[in-house]
């Protein structure tokens, strides 16, 4: 790619293009937002406008300070800016600074390498290369000014005009721009220069014309967005003429973005000038332009290779400097974003260094956190989770334990509900059982036994082989949980092919059978469908088929009905119940909905803030809750609310893992909390057979049962 | 699939019409009289009129356009003011070199870019990752023709490994064809490769955070299969669009790089035409490029339909 307008969107930086938003899109370029700019800011200096980009209207000074502070926090950008200032000064004072006359020919000394007399050597006519580079800086700066001014002068009014007038004019201009953008930029420039004839001035006018399209798009987008905004409406209501609205209200808001676009375009202009002069379409001999010097050097590259070095290097350095400054300006003006890279680097470094040690420390503490005071899971349990703890290292070098001493079990053929509000650690429990905790988190203590096999001690590969074969899992949002570019059949058959060595054909057949099993109509056709061609309910049935492909003994269902319509929810629950009986599997059913628990589960474990707080049969749990949190959940069930009564809620919310209180984690929300609840950590205890609870007052409290 | 292709191709007609319209009218309002330029300095009024009639400049503009468009539809782009060769012929005879460079640079840039992007995504902050980041920022400031000059300096002048100039058609000698194209193609493909690797890296990182990757892991698939079948496959969908956008830039860049290696391609044709204000050649060149780009974009659209089932009509 030779020339790239900064809003081409395909630049190597991969950053967000600074170009205008699409019509009707967010007014992203206006950091001030509606009303952010005091009306009537007539002849205001660019710096003030930049400052308002920082987000605080009316506090111009502090905003400006912030802008400069942001700029200063990037030393490389400051160095680049200093270099550019130096370059401009040298170009202005070229006659004083240059050691020789750039046009002075000295054929006896031609094509020399660097020497004390000619610092950068001489060219084919014996002219001093250093002096020509210095004068070439003038050409570059002139070109930049011509192209930038022309592009802004043409582009800004046209952009505002078509944004405001809209209609057929807008459509025609945008169509033409589309064509221009589809073509290689060099081809467009060649066409324009073909009309006007070659030469530096013409080439730069052509470039300015072409680059005006960037402003047209930007301004049009901004105007369209601003038109939606209230403050323009109100100006119109007051009766300001349209032209006045444009210049007084829209332009000041757009200026920060405009400034950024302009800065970013400068690099493109320099590149284009070099390229066009190199092609002989821009600066003409004997004028000293960096691009033209490259062209000349090419002819003599066999005799004096060094000739190509100085102009090339000065082009690269200058454009790099311009781009660095441009990026810094963009980040400083742009929506209040601090410079990102250095911060990110620091954030990553800490956990990488210390993760292992930190987690080992956490493990020592948590292994003491036992499950001693109640009966162990029966030996016949399919899944026995005991004292399971999961921790994440924090960037500050600490540790965040988001799952602490989880203990529960699932018997063969049984459905266990794992209940709790969002953030209570249900999903993390499921992922821990699967061995899928996102890095850098780790299971730091406890055990997970499946059929008596300790999963936490398996190798990664053996654990992987357990997933999909022994344990299947379905997720909350079936749509996003399926690979959008693979047919449903391939996704179902995939596990069979990997784990059981099915042929492609056999896997397809089995997938069809499975779709039939989960009640997808017309399975032989649906097996070839893609996820986006299905409804949510169908997609969840496909997910279930996928999880059941290898006939796992345990199905983990993580809120499988939450994203579905109520009618579909019932169907999916019926399906799961039927499949459980037909296939004789167990289900670990994760949900926040006690109604669903009542419908499908045999037993339930209630979780709160990373801990299991109560576990019993569903019947027992509903009729004889022992933990105040369970009582709260039961009361909050709509089914337990009388007609005309307000829906009851538990006041407050589940605290975030870094704000878990000491003592009983529920005590800040608990109506029965006493002083003792706030300090000592509470262990699980068993008061009645097969019913365990984590509450020090469980024995004395008489809690309200479900109605 | 066929329906998609047909719809896309039909959609080209108004676009191409607009291109011909713009090309013709903009270039026809050129100041100066091409007839007098072609006629030379000592030119009588009769000779001038004869030239004007020969170029069709005596007819009204809209008539000229209709004639030109009619001929263009039959593949005849008129005749150069200066050489007796037909515009279509000279474009076709020079297109081989430009096409070779553009296609090879697209392939090399894509393969390198996607490959390095995958490595960077799998090992963030590794040597490859940091090198690619550095090259990406450098290549924003170093245009292809500049890289080309330095490649010539190193590999043709100093080490004499590859020819510094010239072009040999594939049909004459595939080996020489290849040898002459190594440096131009490398010069041209560095920037798109660097850009693409950044985009691939970002896209892959985004994809790895998707729910369906979790599903694939929950199925117990080996890591390699999760990466390739599930993550990469989806991560590459937006990359197809990026590659499409880059081809237009590569075609433009090829014109510049050709100049460095003195390769007789479309670039030298267009440059000579611009210097001489040879309007039919410029018109033919712009129209031809536009058609190529439009066809490439359509091809990319169709490929996109293949890799992204969501746009494929079922």
C-alpha cells in the first residue's frame, strides 16, 4: 500500500479508525456531547477546543492542562514532536543552515560518498546531498500545507452541506466517494493529475482534492449525528438560520475530531508527495524533493549506492514522527482515553511473575478450611465435590478466592440443583468440575471425584478425555455457545469422532439420531443447518444433543433455560427430565430460579458468595429451610407471593469477591444477624440427617417455609 | 450460492456505469486541446481539424461518451493519441507484469500475515509478536517503493542475488519470471503482511473469548482442534474482508514498485500517458483498474459468503 488515508480502516495499527461515524450512528466524535460546548464560541483557538475534548465543558483550562499532560506522558511522542519542530526550523532557515547551494553543480565531485566536505556525499551532478535534503524539507512542508489546506477548505463545507441538505445531493456525492474509495488511491491521483498535468503544485492540488473526501465523510457523519442532537433542535426552535447553526453549533463540536484527522492526514500527504515525486508526477528536476531524490538515486544506484540512503531515511523518520504525534494527539483528544500501552504492560507483568507462589500460599490456608462437621458424600455418589476452592491472583499481588470450600455431591440418576443469585459462584463451580477455570485461576484446594476418580489429579490430557465423554455440559445462551461457522451436525458429531473414533458418515448418522432424541423436528435436514438458522429453543435442544453425544453419566446444565422464552423453558425442562430417565444420567442443574429447582431437581445446594450455605432434598429445603438466605430466596419466589402483594426481595446484593465480609458472608443482608455472625467464619453443620447448613443460628431460628 | 454470485454481479452494473461516466467526463474536461498537442507545433488549421475529427473531438461530449462506452463494452478502449497501438492492446500486453506482482504479493502478504498473526496470538509478547509489532509500525512509515529501493541496494547491488531491474513473462521462462519478481513482491508484501498479522492477532484473541470456544473445550476437544476448527476458522472471517481491501492498495503499490525495477507494467503505461496527457490511455487505464478492483471485491464477497455461513443464502 502506498498512500493510505487514515480513515481507510485497514491500517496496520488495527486501531479504531478516526473517520466519521456512519449516518445515524453515535456522535462519537463529539466528546463534549450534547450541550457540551457553550454556544457562541466564535473565534476560539484550537487549543481551547481540544481541551473541551477532555470531557469537562466550561473548564477549559483544566481540560487543556490534561491534554498537555497526556501528551507529555508519552515521551516518544514528545521526541517526535521535537524532531518535527527542528525539521520545520531547518526548512525555514534553509538558506542559512544548508552548507551549500542545493542547485550548485560541481561535476568533478559527482557521486561521492560522505566526506568532511560533503557530509552526505554528492549526487550525479555533484550537488551537495545534505543541502538538497534540507531544501527538500521545504518542499515537503509546502506540499503538506497546500494539500492539507485544500482538502480542508473543500472537504469541510461540502461535508457540512451534504450532511445538512441530504437527499439526492447526499446520495450522489456518497456514491462518487464510494467509487473513489474502491479504486487504488494512486490510480485516482493519476487520473486527477492526468487532467491537470504533472508538477508539484498540481500534484498537491490533486492530493488535496482526493483527501478532501476524508473531511467530507467525517463532517457529513458529524452533521448527521449532530442533527439528531437536542441542542441543534433547540437552536432551530429559537429560529437560528441553518447556516448559523452549522457554523456556530456543529463546527465547534467537530473541531477536535477535525484536528485529529488533519494530523493523521499529514503523514499520508508526506507519503504521497514522496511517492508522486518519485514517479515524476510531483516535484520536477532540478527541484530538490525527497521523492525526486530517490528517483534520481535509482538511476545511479549501481555507481553510488549511498545516494539512495539519505532521502529514504529522512522520509521514514519524518513520517514516523508525524504518525507518533498524530497518534498521541488522537489519544489525547479522543474520548478521554489515557495512553494505553504502558499501563497494559504493567498490569500483565505482576500476575505472571507471582501467580504460582500466590496461589500456593492460598492453597495452604484453604486446605485447612475443612468439611469435617458433617457426613461425607456416600461412596456410591457419581460426583463428590469436597472443599473445592478456586483462586485468582490479583494484579496487586494478592489473591482473590472466588470459590471457597464448596461441598456437595450428586448421586447416580439424581438431579442436584445448584441455586443462588448471580455472582454466587455457581458457574465457577461447574467450570471447576470440568477443569475449565479460565487462566490464571486455579483450583487451589479440595477434591472433585467422579465415580471415585480424583479429577483434580488427572493430567490435562486425561481430564480433557473426561470432558465430553463422562461429563457433558450445556450453557445459558445456546446461540453464542455454538460455533457459528459449523453445521449443527458437525458440532454434535465432533465429540464422537474425537473420543470414539466415529467415521464422518457414522457421526452424521448418530447426530441425526440425537437430534431426533432431543425432539428437533426434521432431524435429517436440521443436521446440515447452521446455528443462526435455528430458534433459541431449537438451538438449546441441539446443545443438549451435543452434550449427550458420548452418553455422559453426568450432565452439567448451566442456566440452560434462562435465555429462553417461558413456554420454551418448560419444554426444555421436560426434555431434560425425560432424557435423564431414558439415559439414566445425573444432572447438575445450575439456576437462580427456585421454581425451576422445584420442577426438576431431587436435591439442591444453595450457594452464596462463593460458598455452599445449605444442602438438602428439594422437599426438605422448601418446607424446612435452615439458612436465612434460603428463606429469603423462597420468599422472593413469585409463586410464594400472594395476589396483590408486592414482590418481596432480599435487600442489597451479592457482594463482589473482593468485598466479601468476614464471618458469615450473608450477615450484612441477614435479618437475624447477631454480633457473633460478623466475626467468626462459619462451618457447615448437619442438624438433621441429609440436611447441612452454614449458619450458626440454624438451630434456634424458625424460618418461613415455602407456601 | 449461485444466487449470491448473480446478485453480486448484477449489483456491479450501476457501479461500473458510474465509473465510466466519471472517468470519461472528468478526463474530457481537461484543459488544453489534445489535438493540438498531438499535432505538434507547426500545425495548420486543416491538420488540426483533421486531428480533432480523428479523435472524435468535433462531436458533442455526450455523443463522444456514448460512442466510447459502446466501444468499451466491446472491449475497445480507443486509440492512443501518440502511438498507433490500441489502448486495449497496450493495457493487455502490460497487465501480465502488474498482475503477477499483485497476485504474488497478495498471496505472500496473506500467508505471512495470517501466519505471524497466529503465532503472535498464541504467544503474546514473544519475540515474533514484538518483531511483528515493530515491523508494523515501521511499515506504516516506509512505503513499498522505498523498501524496494533498499532491497535492490542489498540484494541486487551489494550481494547480487537477484536482478535489479526487468521482467520476464512467465510463458517465456518461469524461473526467470520468479527471479525477477522476488524483490518486488517482498517489497510490496511487507506492509500488508504486518497489517494483517496485527488484525489476525486481534481477531483471534477476540474469538478465543467467545462462548463457543468454551463449548468446544467442554466437549473435550484437543487444544489444536479447538484452535484450528473453532477459533481460527471464525477469526479468519473478518480477515477475508481486510485482504480484499488490501488488494486495491497492492495494485496501486505495484505501480510504484514497478517503477523501481523498471518493470514494463501498467504503471509505466499510465505514467507515460499522464506525462503526455494521452487521455484515451488514462481513461482506459482507470476504467480497466476499476473493473479489476470491482471484480476482486465481488470475488471477495463470494469468498466471504463461503467462509461465513450467516451471509450464505440457504
